[in-house]
C-alpha cells in the first residue's frame, strides 16, 4: 500500500487534491489513499470496512500524526529549514506506520465486508465521503484523476 500511495501521490496534481481535501474537509489522506488502493486491488469497500480501519488508527492520527503535522506547519521554512525537513521526515514515517496499521486492521484473514456494489474508485470514495459527512461531489476531482491514473499505476506493479 505504501508504494502505491507514493506512486499515486507523486502524480501531477494529486498531492494538491489530497491536501485540499484534508485542509478543507478534514479528510485523512491515508484513508483517501486506502480507498484508492482498495479500488486498485478490485476491492469494493463497505462502510463497515472504513469504520473499522478508521477506528483502528484514530488515536494514532489524533495523538501522533496531527500534532506533528501542526508543529511542522508552524515552522517557517526560511528560518528553520533543517528542523522543518526533520519534522517532515518524521511525519512521513508516521504516515507509513498509519498505513501499516490500517492494512493490519482490515485483515483478520484479509477479510472484507460484503460491499453492495462492484469495486470502483468512485464507489470507494463515496463510502469515504459518507463516513466523513462530506458531499461526494467534493471528491470528484480526485475520483476523476484516480480513474485516469489507475491503469498506469497498475501497470507499474
């Protein structure tokens, strides 16, 4: 999942879309990437899947990741570039750990709930939008980009 996330995130415009959804709607970018990865694996997520994964990482996200991100954002890169870079690296390590925790949480034996529809980026993102009380059209730009990029990303596996 981490390698997929890095490849997706580095695509033109994806980081900006993710950060906009994070900052404007409070979406957890790792959950966004999780929903994208599940679609790439042809897995349709049910609400129960995302609720379980979100619950498994909520304390980690709120206690570790968000405070560190807030601290990094407070630093002015001009005066403290080394400290800001060190915090960014620590934040990325925490992001990776969160993704590992998410992946483990969805497993007992790789189990997934029965989703009501076939796997698709839009379907998984619709479930994520509902979980976060965000209008699904707010994720439209990300959904479109993801549908466009998935064939290329899957070919790179």
